[in-house]
């Protein structure tokens, strides 16, 4: 055009318009902010207008937004911001094991940052993966998604999810109820992740038949976990002895994912954290991969990223 602006129109047919535009058009407003373009949505067409450089930046972000809305995935302004800041225009490598279609819930789970994409690729390629990083980076959520996908594809026969029953300032003995009632609060985040990825009746049936098992780490002693996808969450609160016990449960045709945050150790003596020990002694062993998340991988509210950064700067 004569005034130096360029206009690009993208087809959006098949996309859920509420997901695409966001509440009060918040996703479109964020796209305009990130890329510096004017954005309008009319019928089955999204129109982008700006300088050639602005439009070139906006098009791949807009296309990812449309693809997400077509898949009925989650999309909010923070996701749009990350599409502009972090994720390559090709969608972080769909087809390399990072894009998971979950049966029964009509959801597509895929990485929202380049770091998450690398983490999922490592899970696909290694028998043991240790994911370390701050809260909100998707360490556990993506691992559970990979486990559910492996079970659905019959690559494993069961899923085992474990957590140390350790919290700051509390003891299991002071909680009411029987043993299951005592440990359930510690395991609730794992139940929540499962509920987000499988129909409720399927989760209940899998738990009843022990196809999926959620248990405190202490319950793993003496077992061999074969043909299973095993996840140890909150591993920073596993002691050295517990971590060794857990790692040596690995059986034939099994995969282990360990997740933890070094800044949230609740053990009486920090140096006894099994997560810190495996960081020292396991790197370099073939078949074991370490992945480190940063505040750039936080996929909760954008303020969570800033809060984590502020704490890191103060330490």
C-alpha cells in the first residue's frame, strides 16, 4: 500500500471464536500489543494490518492461535504473549512426540514454550528424565500427559504416580483419618492432573483396577515397577535413601520421570535432598536426561514469572 502498511487476511473457519478472541477480545488485544498490528475478526477472516515487519511477526502467532482454537485448546492472553516471546513459528515441532491428543476429552496438549518442547522430547527419547525448575512450568502436568498417552497407546500397562509425604511444619501423624486420608492431601495435585486428562469415570475405573496407582513414595519400597510409566513428583523432598530406592525400582519396559524444585526443599536438612544428589552423580549416564526449566517456562499467570524472578534475584 502507498502509506507503507500491509494487510494480511487469515481464514479462521472451524475455529472456536470464543477461544480465539478470548473474553472481551483479550486474545486479539494481546496479539495487537505483541506484534504492533491492528487486528480485526469478521466472519471467517482475521485481518492483520501494520508495517511489513509487524505483519510478518503477527502472522505465525495468529496462525498458532487459530490452530489452537480449532483444536478447542486453552488460549488466553498469557499464551498469546508466549507465542510471541518463546515459541518458534513452526509450533515447537509437532510430530516429534511433543503434541499429545488425549482420547475421551477432545483435548490437544502441546508445549507452550521451547523449554517445554525440549522436555517432552527428552521424555519420549530417554528411560529416565529429571525435570528441575520453578513452580508453574508444567513439569508434572506434561509428564502426566505423556504417561496417559503411553497408556492409551498401550506402550505401558500401568501408570504409577508417587510423591514424598513431606510438607513444611506438618506431620502425617497430626492429620485426622486413616492412612489414605492422611496422604491424600499430598497427592491431590496428581489427581487434579489426571482429572484434566481423562473422563472421570475412566479415572475412577483405572484407580480401582490399579491400572493407575497414586501413592506416597514410601509405599514403593520392595517393588519392581515393570511395564510402567512412573512419575516421582516433588522429588526435592525425597531423601537420598528414598531416591536410591525409587530409582532402583525401574523394571523392564518402564520409564521414569522425576520432577522437582530445588528452591522448595522442606526436608529438615537441605543436603539430604535426593534431588540434589542425583544432580551430582547421575549426569553422563546414557539413557538418563536432565532438563532445567527457567522462569521463561512458567505458564501460569504472567505475575508468577515475575515473582519467581524476583525471588531468584534476591537469593
